[in-house]
C-alpha cells in the first residue's frame, strides 16, 4: 500500500502542515503521527501545543484520509471544511514539546454530498483526547470560496 508524504495529501502549506507521517490508511480509517516541536506555528512559548490544537490535528488526519482516497482514485486533492465537533475531551491542558502523538480517525458516515462524520482519538505519553468531527467536502470547493460579486450600477447616458 502506497502512502504519500502528508504535504501531498492536505491542502495546507509550509508550517501549517502539522502532521509528520501517515502510518496506515484503509477505506475506513487513518492513523497518523507527529512529534510536538517547539517553535511551531501554534506552539506556546514553552514549545508545547495547547490542547485545543487536538481538533486541528484530528481535522488534518481527516484531510490526509481524504487526500489518500482522492489520489487512489486518480483525482486531485481538494479542500474540505471542518463544520464542527462534538464532545472534544482531553485529559491534559497541553501537549508537551517532544511528545509523539498518534491520531486515529475512523469514518462513521460519509455520503455522496460530501458530508462526513469521523470518530477521532489522539494518544501520546499520558495524553488521551477524543472527539467526533463533522466535515464537508463539496464536489466543487472553489465555489464556496468565491467572493460574491457586487451588482454594478448601470450608466444611463
């Protein structure tokens, strides 16, 4: 099974790509890992990541899952949207620098309109977090990013 570099799977660039590696992926789930590094984009002054970043890590795992599915189908990797989360629970306030974190995202619902629900679990040394994330990957994501056009005044000369 071919696994691509994370940067080829998620629609992020540079230091916004927070994950280091895809460990496994099948048709229903993905497991990824990262090492918490000081001086990261979302790092606190002590080099740790605040616990709320667990939601972003889970969302990036789901994006990597979608990216792999697209690549396997010969399609381009496209943008998706995190709609929300339910019951994000984490037993720590921060993920210390140097911690290796593993995130598993299991697809529990995915429909033809692009809606999906994933059960996510994040683990590390003494760290447990979980959430259910609702996501949306529309067929034409660029349509959702376009600015509405202002009506132009007509000249009556």
